[in-house]
C-alpha cells in the first residue's frame, strides 16, 4: 500500500493508504499492454477506457475492493493485448486473473457461439465480474454519446441485453449499478 507520511508537531503522522499498490500496478500494466492502441474514434488512446472503467467502479458504483478495481482496469488485457492469464495471475493473483478471464471472450470459438457463450458465462458469474462488465458497458455508453446514431443504437442494444440477463437475482445492495447503466441507455 502507498502510505504517505509527514512530520507533524515533532512526531511522525501516518496517513491511511490512498491508493492500494495493486491498483497502481494494474494501471501501469494496463498502460504498457495497451500502448499504441486507440479507441474507435481513432484519436483517444485505448487505455483511457480501462482507466474510466476503474473510475466508474469506484466513484459511481461505490466499489472499494482493490482487487476488483485492479480487475476493472485490467479487464481487456487478456482479450485485447499479448498478455495472457498466466501474466495476470503472476502479477495480480488468482482472484484478479479469474475476474479478468471471466471478462474475456474465448477467441477459439466461432463468433456467433463466442458471443452467446460469453454472455451466458457472465450471467452465471460472481457479482464482482458483473460489476466490472457493467462499468465497461456504462463507459461504452458514455463514449458513444458523440458517435454516429447507428453505433449509439448498437451500444445501447448491447447494454439492454446485458441488463436483462443480469437483473434477475442481482444483489439488492448493487441495484443502483443497474439503474446507473439503465439511466444512460436511450
């Protein structure tokens, strides 16, 4: 943990950790792995997306678990970079790697089967995985505000589908997350 300290009144005052080390390390790892990638607009560095996903998890959804925040910033590394599960588990442990793996589509499957299998696994996944996916979805919705109407409609349709899959049995303590995503779907 990053624990800053300072001298105060002749003694040493310890401040609580501001940013857990695992989160800082995940931000650095994501920046290196996504280096050179761009968002669909062709102007925005891709790494801004995982950073925003982590920001949404923490500041909009209220997630405080450092491992879930780390998984949020790493959510696209297995699927969209040269990093693999072993890289993530070696640096961040099995829980973070498991969440990231659950958020990654199986590229070995044909596209139609890949999508349905992915969403079925998400539907059955632990709430931490669902929260990361909802933060990802919310960021994509926010990012699509300035996109062409066809792209906006496609993004909103995916969000509606995800909400319909997640809503049954979603934990009451996290219902505000579904509402935050629903509020952005137009």
